């Protein structure tokens, strides 16, 4: 019985200082902290294409790797282009060229021929637009399309289609080769043009070619012809998600005040309206109707 007091003292000590529970307890869950390198779309104010004017804003909405140019970024060899113009015998405007009904081109049957040229950079949609018009404009009598193309289907010289509006008036519609290596043949086709449809490519990576083609057109026509000749602007490929804003393209190309049509050549969008406008303007300019 001598040992009982010892056990009583030990039990009393355990009651006062209970042994800690050594059973492992689950640790509280750790909440992961998400670190974003870029803001979410909700945190970025949307950019409205209709109010985009500066090059900085354009670069914000174009995909990574896309190219956007300004007129200062593209340099044309004006002297070489001027030499090609002289070789193509494109002369300065005469007074008769400015007076409707004076400088008319007639064939052996006495019909008046009016020449319309689709102009613009390679792969901008010129031939596609002409093919669509040929297949879908039923109220005009048409002959066959004459095409000269390379292995990729690109025009290497011209596409040509006479379109008879009446028994007395025939529209000769051409498209030119857009590649730079065909500059001489392209400018040759431009000779004696009565109306121009300039087809620009709306993709950011094609803007420098648009600018170069427009600069070439200005040099080829000369100041007087460029200011007086009916010129229609088609901003093509507007269905693409990265198509450049209309106002930006107009300002960059320097075509403010000219008729502008937003087109999708593969679908024929606005092509008939564009074609009707150039036919009307060339008739007024050349014939005076």
C-alpha cells in the first residue's frame, strides 16, 4: 500500500498537466494566389475601330507579328516609275481630255470604248472581283474573259472583258498584275484609262503594299489626271477579323474625298454598287451623259 500515494501524486500531476495529443492534425488548406501577366478583357477598355486614328492604336488591335505601315515607312523609286511611264507613252492631260465628248475612242463599228482598270497590290482581290462581276452582272452583255496568270493563279499581265452597256458604248475592263516585278506591264495597261478602281487589301501586313501601289498610281497618272480621272476606292477583305479600320486606311492612302466601298470580293459584297459607280462616273467624265 506504500506505492499508492505515489500513483495518487502522479495521477494528480496528469490531471493538472494533461499530455498533449500527438495525433497529427490536417493542415489548413493553402489558397493559391493567381498572378496574371496580362489584364483580363473586362479590365481593358474596348477599342472602337471607328474612332481609331493613330498608328499606336492600330498596333494595339492588330495580332502579334502583323505589320502596319505609314506613308513615311514606304519609299518608292519615283525616278524608275517615271521612266516606266515615259516608256508606256502616258502623257500629260490635254484640254480635250478634260472636255466630255471630245477625246472619245471608237472602233470600226463606231462604238465608243471606255477603259476601266482595276489597280492595286498583288492578291488584293482584283481578279476575284472581276470574275464575280462577270458571273453575276446579268443586265450587261459580256464577251469572254481573257486571263494571263502564273502558276499561283496571280495575274501576270491583265484580265480583260469587254462589257457592252448599249449598242454604242463598250466598257473594256482590265485588271493588272500587282507584283512589283510586273511594274512596266502594269503601267502600260494603265495607259488611256478612263476610270480606275483601286482595290486595297485590308490586312495589316499588306498595308505597305497598298501604300506603294497608290504612290505608283499617283506618279503614273500625274497630278492632273489623278485629280480629274474617276477613281473609286475599294477596301477589300472586310470580312477578316483583323481588317484595318476604314478611316485609318483612307487617311494613310491619302484618298479623302474619293468614293469608298467596303468590299468582300469572294462574296460579291458591294461589288455591283462599286461597279455601277465607276460606270456612271466614267460615262459622265468621258461622254458627258
